[in-house]
């Protein structure tokens, strides 16, 4: 299995030789002409305007190096970044993916069958992530998060019921496919977009780093605890994950602002008073 995993890594390494430098990196190093060429190559209709915008953004970021992220005026964006990172992992997504074969085997599937089901779930993740990328600017971030939280909660509750009642193992596959689909369509795609939109340029990089840090710390904690909970009760982890996605639904519904179509400056003014 590890040998097979090396193939896409090798393909990725080969593809790196055809990837141009980041326009932002080039502008930072005073290579604006090269940045224009890269922007034109990737389809930017007005490379000159884009370079000017990047240059202005770089100046703002440089001025904000000493700006404190943990200050009163940024407390609400900080809450949004930390909470979306936490809820992303409190859904159990990575723990479930890490232990997917074990989950299937515990439910009664054979080793070969477990591997095939895992492939089906991975394919579902890919398809719904691509779908989310295609429609995120049409539906908006908040609506997608709400849809995903509701769907994930229902599917996870169903998984808990399967383990608690000993229901048909075939149902488990469809419930997990549904969970992965709802997650990929919502939290899986929205988190990184949302993190980039709730902070002003002055502290944007710091805010995104905070959200990412929270996400991966929670990932490590939940992945470590999951097998212990599952050993005690097959249903227990999924009851917890379902409850957390219900909590997320109401937090998003009542607290999260919609960031679709809102400029960073307007969003900063909107959040600054909260």
C-alpha cells in the first residue's frame, strides 16, 4: 500500500517543474514583470491591475507584522476562526477516515470488502469536494455550512444506531457515504475559504494560521481519543460527533456571518463592533 502511495507523490513532484512562481512571491521580491507574465498565463484579464492590487496588499501585510491578533477589535474574527477549526474536527471527519477500515471490520465486513468500501468513500469525498468548489460562490458559505451540519448530524446519528442496534451492515456504508458527501460539500470546502474572508488584510495571515492550527490540534486530539471511545462502545464516538454537528448547526445559524460577496474591508467593519 505504501508503494502505491508513492506513485501520486512522484507525479506531483514531476508536475512541480511546470508550476510558475507565485505572483505574490514575485512582487515581494521586486519582480513585477515576471508576476504580470504569470498572471497573464493563468488567465488574469488585467495583469497590471492585479499586480498593483498585490503590491498594495503586500504593503498592508508588511505594516501589520506588529499588529496584535489577540486584541479586542479582532475578538469576533478570532472566535470564528477557532470555532470553525474546532467544529471541522469535532464532526469526526479525520478520525473516521483514519480508522475507516477498522470501522467496517468492526461492523462485520471482511478485510477485502472493507478496502473496497473505503475506496467508495474516498471517491465520494472527491466528487462532492469538486461539486462544492463549483457552487460555493452561488450558494454562499453559511448556507453550505448549515446544509452540511444537518446532513452530517443525521448520518452520524444513523451510524451510532447501526452500532447500537446491530442493524444491517450494508446500511452503515450508505450512512458513511452520506456523511462524507455532506462534509465534503460543506465544512471540507468552506473552512479554508471562510478563514480567508473573516480577517482584514492587516492580520489575515495570522488569522488563517490560527484557524489552521486549531484544526490540526483538534485533529490530533480527536484521532487519539477515537479508538478508546470506540473500544468502550462502537456507538459512543458517533453519538458525540453527531451532537457536535448539531451544536455547530445552531452556532452557524445564530452567530456566523455570511461572507459571500462581502469585501474584506466591509467584513472588518461588520465584525469590528461585535
